[in-house]
């Protein structure tokens, strides 16, 4: 059986619990690697690596008239 293929239909709550458990495990592994020194201390979380988006206000091309 494939990992992403389920034996039965799962409810929304069951899917949420499964995904949260997997997320907690990933965070725990990342934290343990960080504490053991495997990961450089100055590195950011994968989620926080996004560059800040500059706020263009109404000069944004989205608001340009066609």
C-alpha cells in the first residue's frame, strides 16, 4: 500500500489530526537537529525564509486601469 493512499475514507477531523501530527514531528526533528548543532544556528525556519514583500499601495499594477 502506498503511503499517501489510505485504506478507508477519512473524515476531515482525522485528516487534520494526521497532518498536525506529521507537522509536529517535522518541527521536533528540526528542533533536535538545531540543538545538536547539525543545522547552523543562524538559519531561519523554512517557512520564515520568504523575503518580505514591498507594499506598493495603490501604485501596485493590480490597481492599474486597463
